[in-house]
């Protein structure tokens, strides 16, 4: 389950920012995650609770903002929506797609004290 290591990385960033910006606790953290990021959301929620025990983010509320998957279809020369990695173009059926969005996983915002 690589979601645990993702949560460890998130906690490390939170702790680094706490030192830089002088805050003591995290109340809420918003993560922006795309459908092509390869992250199981329920496993991430579970991992976040486990990893943050005893930390400044122990009681933090985890909010997940889901983005859409987007790709550029080379034959159509159009931007299309995709739900999964390696999906075919919904317009022409081609697999010649270049992912342009939906593979992100980033901290969007934090509410801190």
C-alpha cells in the first residue's frame, strides 16, 4: 500500500511548513487528487489517520478535492476527458492520447493554528 508512504510525505511537508510558518496544529488539509494519480482514496484516508497519530496533524480533517482526467487526442486534435489511464479516446477510439491533467496529487490548502 503506497498510500502510507504518500501520507508520510504529506506529514513531512506539514512539519517542515510548521517550522517555517510557526504553527502548532493542522485543523484541515485539502488534497487535490486526480483519477489518474493511481491513489486509492479510502486507503489514503486510512493511512492519513495512522501516520498522523501523535503529530501536529493528529486530529486534522482530510478533505479530498477530486479533479478530472484529461488528455490530448493526437488523431482528433482535441482535448478529451478520460476516467482511467490507458482509456481510448471517447470521440474516435484511438489510444494515441497524451495525458494533460488528472494525474496530480498535491496539497491544495491547509487550515492551521
